[in-house]
C-alpha cells in the first residue's frame, strides 16, 4: 500500500529521532556525506560558483557538503523536503558550517512555486518514496532552465546474480524503514521524457545513478 504525503512526513519525522535510522542509513551507503554515489551524481550537474541548485527531498542535508564544494558558499542552494524533522537536522548542519546561501523549504516538490528557474536539480534516494513520482519529475523539469541538469540516485530491485537473491530482504527493508517502493520504475519514466540519459547501476544493482538535461 502506497503512503500519502502526510504518512511519509510523519514516518520520517519519527525516524530521524531514532539512532537505528542513522545506523541503517550508513550501512546501506546512503547517509555518508562522502558517498561515492552522491559525488558522482553531483559531478554530473556541472555546477559553478554561480549555480542555482534545487535539492529535492533533501532530508538532513547530506548532499549539501558536496554541493557547497562547488558553490563555495556562493550561488544558491534550495533544499525542499516534506518532513520538518529532517529539515531541523539540516538547519543545524547549515548553522554549524556557517553556510549562508542555503534556503530550506518544508513542502512537497509538487506544491513548490519558487518564482525562479534552477540551473540544476538533484534527488537522491527519495524518488521511489514519492506517491506520485511522475508529477514530481514533471515539476522538477518545469523548474529547470532550458538545458538545466537533473541527476537522480534511485533504488530498485537487482537483476544481477547473486545480488537479486537479496531482493526479498531489500524490498522488506525498504518498505519497513523508508516507505520505499522498489517496484516503481522512475528511471524508465525519466528516460521517456529525455533525448539523452546517462544511466548506471551500482551497489549490486540495487541503486542507479541517472543524469540528464532538460530537453
């Protein structure tokens, strides 16, 4: 059963307070700021110090450090997330590191109306959580400038042996601890909207990195 936005918001507000949440996130290579997957996805955005960047479902801000290595506290970074709980953790990180160019928005991406267009957008480990990922993808492309860059790190069931033997566990774990639907084919939907897409599976085929540009 798919969760709606309110249920997802409540789930992540609760989870962010539980130490096990952080341990399991790290175990599955999602939470570290130095993740090779995050670095690769963000590198595909071709950011500069003047870039205006949208981090969709930004969570606790685990992409911020890598993005800021390009922006260098210049440009502009907007993090949008449904959960006020995770955004409080992101705000603490911003204050600690004295970043002054980051805005946090507590809202669904489909409701977000910033009045500006972005040079680049990113969504990491979150698109398969969204009840209507198609509407989210459409909105992200709407918010990009012409030729704006878009990168996704997503989750899926593996088609590789022997890793696919772990699909039942990964499916159970993803639903139980993250409201993640690994049957959603987000990558196929994005590919249907774009002329050129770079796509790579990693982490035993359970993750994928996708990058493209607004056509």
